[in-house]
């Protein structure tokens, strides 16, 4: 007897699911663990052994079917595109559940492979016995699609007979639910093959994979959900999702000296806007006092009239031993004079932009950086700057963003904020976080300077550690972009002024 699907039961059906990211603007605030695809395969093997053959795959299929029904309750025809592996087995199990709920299901499957698991073979046989049509081709018509082609086994470089299906799915304009990861996406790095499913919704099974959160993964996975299939993760996570830090409330009986001093050192001729953006972000981000050290040939009167809250100083006059220094924003070659001294003397130091470029080309500066006390330095490279620091290519950094961030913090003995899609915050003592706030509105000049200044403010004003300040500033920086009104341009200056929000 077939079950009856009731659209009023959607919330009940989704109760075991964890929503990670949604087009509505929702993102989880929980620091959930992130695991590699290899760790996930290990969990899967252990769970299969513990539960018995086929149990985990049936749970996966039911979870997929329930999310498909909740996402597309009025779709009468579901096309399930299945590959030969366990991802295809999950699709076959989903087909059986959808069939039980009275939905018309069209399954495309090229047949079992010699490496197909026993569980997949069993699902195939039961689908056939249930009368579900198994075709070698896509159906003539369908209302929504379930991508069960490759999952975490989808990092393929050679042409595949399934390539035409991927092209057909992407060209259909129909809603697509991908199982585990969109087929063609590397679940560890966020890189995509030349052909990759662009899903509206992705259901990650057992664990969250890092590739869903960074690189091009954010563009192709759409709304992201997690279902643990009744299994608790074991082992050491590769990272955690970055969660907002609860910032301390300010007591009424306080004054500007209670919230720390931030000094901004940077600004080569023609680039003074960068340190001023950082300084504005620091001020709006909560720092008690903000000092700016610009090149000596700057028009101090003009700057003071436009930025009256900021105090202009020569860098050598700053009491760097007792303040947070943000160095390198728009600095150019002018940074060479002060950088060695700042590395030796600054109590808390945020290194950005040209400060990082100078360090990457000087073993003397590298040695000074490595000699700094633990927890006293944050560096904020984008992928190209990270590549210079590690003497590698930008492509190599993007291929392993988590590994690159770990290598940077280990080699340079500091907290690292590796910027980009899925900004990574890494520290040898506290581990790794992947940030899930932010969007393409931040892809404009000056937003990195704003982030450096905001980190300085959180570090100085909140009494947080370098790692905590970096995590909270990165989260807030991205959240402002996420909450920015549609149709209104987000400039770096507007971002800096909005740093009190979030």
C-alpha cells in the first residue's frame, strides 16, 4: 500500500535535518564540525558494518526522498539520475520511497558496474521489482531532478557517459536536489570539473564536507542541508563552521580608554584611502581610539577635516607596545621603513596587504615574525599573497585552502585569515574555522582593508584572543554583506560605516 504525502507534514518530515545555508539568508550559527570525504567514507564503512548491509543506504534514500518532497511538494514527476556507485544506490532507495508516496519516478541508470556495492545491487533489484522504470536515457518530461550520479566520488577528469546527463540537467531549468555533493564538485576543495551539476539544494549525508563551503562549492550547492542518518561523527574534524562570538556588553561606567587603541600604519602616495578605510572600520567596530600613520607628504588638514574622529601620527610616535597595530593597507614600498620595528615592538599586530608582500620577500622579516610571542599576530592574506608567502601558486592555494591556512599559521607562528569564498581562519592552538557569511558584494576594492581594521577593533576593544577576534570580525564582515539591501551597491566605505551592525 502506498503512503499519502501531506504537504502539511513538511516541518515534521524535516525535523531530523540540519539547515546549514539557505537562499532566504539563513545560515546556521552553530560551530558544526567539517570532515573530509575520506573521513566520511570511513564513517560510512563503520556504520554499514554496525547497522548491517543496506540499512545506511535505505536511511539515506529516505532522507533524500523526504527533502525532495518538502522542497518540491507539488512535483508529480521526479527524474532521478543515478550513477553506478553508492550515490546511485542512494538515488535508487530515494526512488523507492518516492514511489511509495505516490509520486511518478523516472530513473535513468546505465546499469550496474563490476565495482557496484552489494547495497547498490540490492537497491537496483528492489527498484526493478517495484515496477520503477529504469531507463538508459533521461525521460521526455519531468518536473524536478535528483542528482545521484557521483557524490563525493565525483572528482573526475576524463569524459564520462554521464556528461550528457549533466548538461541536460543544467539546461533543463528544473529544480535540482544533489545527494551529498553536486556531481562534478570536489567535496574537499570546492573545485569543479568542466561539467558540474548546479543544484538548487544539496543534502550532505553523515557529515559536512569542506568543498561545499568554499571555492565554487557555494555557487553550485545552493541551499545546503545536513542529515547525519542517525550516526554521530567520530574522529577529528578537519575544521568547524565559524560561529558568531558573543561580544561583551559595555558597562555604563566606561570611557574610551576601556576599549583599546588601534594604530593603522600604511598608505603609500595615491593609496591613502586603504588605511583610512581600515581606520574607519576600527572606529565603527568599537575601538576606543584610532590613530593613523600616513606618509609624511599627505595633506593632513584635508584628512583631518573629513575624518575628525581619527588622530594622525607619525608611525614612530605610536606607543606600539600598548596598542593593536594594523599594518600594510595600501602601504607600498613605504612599509619597508617601519615593518621591522613593528614586528619587534608591537604588542598586537595585524599584517595585511603590502606588509605580507614585504615579508614574503625577506628572510629577515620572516625571522622577526617567527620570533613574536604566541597569539600576538594575525595575518590576512588573499590567495595570491598566501602563494607568495608559501612560494607556490594561487592555484595550489585554492586547491587546498585548509592545508594552506594550516601551513601558514604553523610556519609563521600566527593566526591566519585566508580570505576568499569560504574564508578560513586557522590557529595552531585553536584549530580551523570555515566562515559561511559573505557574498560577491565583497568583491570590490577596499573591503579587505575594512576587514583588517575590524579585526584590530575586535582584538583591541573586546579583550578577545587573536583567534577569537579574527573569527568574530570575519563573521560580522560577511554578515553585513549578506544583510545588505538588494539593489544597493556595497562600497568599502559603506561597509566600514556599517561595522557597528551584525
